């Protein structure tokens, strides 16, 4: 369970609503022939991903949530927060890797930094 000072970033809710609509739209097709039933897995996967995926930030670090798993990154491993050419936020880690931050846009970076409890120029301790 997350603490009250956790800031959550999620993709637009329109994604999972569109997945639900696609799921209901695929029902007649999937019900017409048995071999078309697996088509329901596609919109179902979109619904689950849209509902679950995102980034949680608190004073201890980042939690990146995907379709089936999550990854915890402490603030001590984050060297830089930046954006890519499409306006999505990413974190450069101490080992040189870049971790995309699901659900976080470049405009959200000040809220993300505020969740860390440090200022923009404060070094990691």
C-alpha cells in the first residue's frame, strides 16, 4: 500500500475506456467462431495495462508499474530527469541506463521532483 505522500502518474483514462469499448465490440466476432475467441485478449490486455501502468514517486524513490510487473528505483540511483523528443519523461540512472517513466510527461517533472522531498539543485545523499 502506498503512503499518503506518494504522487501517482498514470496514462489517460481514455486508454482503458477505449479498451472496454473494444472488448464489447469484439464480443460478437469472438462469439461467432471458437477460434476467434482469443481476439478478446487484445482489448483485455489494453484495459489492464491502461488501468495499471504508471509511475509512483515518494521520498524513497520511484516505482515504475507495467502490465505485469513493477520496478523500484531509489532516488540515489537517479542522476538526471529529462524528457525525450515526444515529451515523455525519463530518468538517467547512475549506471548509464535510461528508464522511461510511464505516465509522466515533461510538464509533470516539477511534481515528480517535489515528491522526492528535495529541491531541484539538491544532491542525492
